[in-house]
C-alpha cells in the first residue's frame, strides 16, 4: 500500500514538473495538441486505480 502511494506521488511530481517546464518554455499550441492524446491515455489508465 505504501509502495503504491509512493509511486503515485512520483507520477504526480513528474506530471507537475512536466507541466511547469511546458509553461516555462511557453511552447506553442501545436506541441500541446500533440501531447493531449498522450495525457488522455495516461489519465484513462489511471482511472483504474
């Protein structure tokens, strides 16, 4: 149970960091649109938990 919690926290930290980097670099809308399907796919898998 603790291992799962640590894993979730790591994933959350990576997502937050990635989001921060994307906004910090101010990437254009095209790049964000390319990433959208990946994000939706990841969120879809996370709903099982």
